[in-house]
C-alpha cells in the first residue's frame, strides 16, 4: 500500500534555507528561524497554479484588483457566514497600509487610539507614524491562562477621550478568537463613547477547528467600523501585496471610497498584480487546502503543549484558538527577561522577542509553529538547550 505524503509534514529544511524571504535570510544557517509570521509550507495548489499560469503568460503588469472584493465577499460568506456586499470591500496593498488609511479617515491628528498589548508591534508604530497617540488598554489573563479584553480599561480609555480603537481579531500574539458576545460588548462601548473601531481580521481565516470567528462588522454594520483582511496570512503570500478594507455603513463606505480615489498613487498603485491573482485563487478555490492546514495547525498547537511540558516545563503556554503563533511565558526561566536573546545566543533558535509586543512582555517570546512537527520539535530542543 502506498503511503500518502502529508504536505504539511514533508518539508525539507535544506529547501527552506534556499528561500530568500526575511524569515530565511535574517540569520545564518546555524539558526532555526521561528520568529516572523510566515509559514514554511508549500503554496496551496490553486494558488500555486494561478501564479504559475500568470508567470507563464507574463501577466505581471500593473495590478487590476476589480475582482478581489467579490472573491473576498464569497469567502466571507462561506467561511464566516457573513453576507457582505462586494461594494463595501476595497482592495489595498496590505493590511497595515489599510490601517494607516483608516486612521487618517476616522481620526484627527493627535487623536488617542486604543490598543490591547501584548499586541502585534507595528500597531504601536502605525499610530505614531500617522501622528496619533497610542493609548494602552492591556489584555488580562485569567488564572486558567485565558486571555480576555479588559472592558473596564477600554471604557476608561474611551471615556478619557480616545477616538479610535485598533482591535486585533483574532489576536496576535495571544491567539484569542473573540466571541460574538465579547464583540457585542466592544461595539456597544464604542457606540456609547462615539469611538471608531478598526478591526484587523487578518488572522480570521486561520481560526482553529472548534472555534468560531465573528466579523465585527456583522455585529456592528452601521457603526463607524473599518475591518481589514487578507489572504496573506492563511495562504502565506504576504510578499505579494494584496489585502482588503471593508466598511458597511453607507456614510463610511462613501467616505472610504472617496479617500482611496484621491490616494490612488499611494494605495491602489501599490497593490501587486501577483497578489491579486493569488488572492482571487485563494479566496475562490482555497478551502480544501485551508481546512487541511487548519487540521495540521490544530495538531501542532497541542504537540507544542507536550513538547514544552516535556523539555521546558517551567514555560507557560496556552494553545491559541487561531493562527500559528505561540505566546510563551518564560518568566520562570530567565529572571532578567529577554528570553528570545537567550534562546538565540545559546540555543541558535530565533523567536520573536516579547518586549516588542508591549512593555509588560519582556519575559515572553513568540514562537511560529507554522511548520512541520519535526521543525517544531527541533525548535523546542534548541530552546531547551538554552535553559
Ligand atoms: C495582526 C496583524 N496585522 C497585520 C499584519 C501584517 O499584514 P500586512 O503584511 O498585510 O500589512 C500581521 C502580520 O503578521 C498581523 O499579525
């Protein structure tokens, strides 16, 4: 009997080291990189086929993104039960470019913008870069390890005058999929204090089996809410440059359309044609591969519990409900903090430093498990060597 090959396990480290992306070019060949949010798997077959056909045709001119909104709306209907008018969807080069546009559209210069550390480090940067002010409402972790939004802290920030809230849903790095009830509370609070919400939903397609992602705009379609999404995380194509912004309130949709039209050179012109082609293929034809990926990631997030328990039991890790990022508390290991530095120096394994995600996070590290179980095992072995 022939054994079927598991595409998520049959990964060659030698081939990965031939890649030239940030993940594989930042460190030397003695270091195992598990830092930046980029996966090690081969492309989904429909995405690969679409890209190969485009390259064979020389279809790499200036991007024409007209079909992206309908492809995203179809994906959102199938995967999230979200009945979305493609007219509410706008293509942009990447999610962070969309966040910058949303900040400019929704807030005046200097406005307070709330974020929930620990959080994706560029959230701090984009708010400052766009001339707004970072307001922190840190997440809370309960005694069972479950991360929660601190509604009281959010309310304090909103009542003190913050004008926007940049929500990460699902959340990087803690991996929470916010429930519909939690999002209803967020929407109600934002409405009470007239706070606009920018909901970064880039990790939503990577919601693990058994959990349900709720788009914020499904809960608050008429509020000043802009959502962002992309095929780039789930289908591992962030270098190709294509994402979407969504606004469903009639007023905001018109305002967003007008802003993006006036900023063609800065926004639409920077969308990548290969990104458009890959995104349309992913959203229309990627479900089967995505389901297989999620089954693999679901196994791997639990494998990591076993590996950390066996090799570095002093770490604390709560398996994420979405995405392939493990947020690991190393405070019992390195009293001076900076665990990623120790892992790199002594173990030759590169994790993302927790300190980048917030000032409270110096003793944490983020590990990317979007790879084979053999590579995850090797990463943990190397971490254990550093302890
Ligand atoms: C929450 C979040 N938003 C945005 C991004 C980056 O997206 P893009 O490359 O489309 O700007 C990432 C990448 O890891 C992310 O985790």
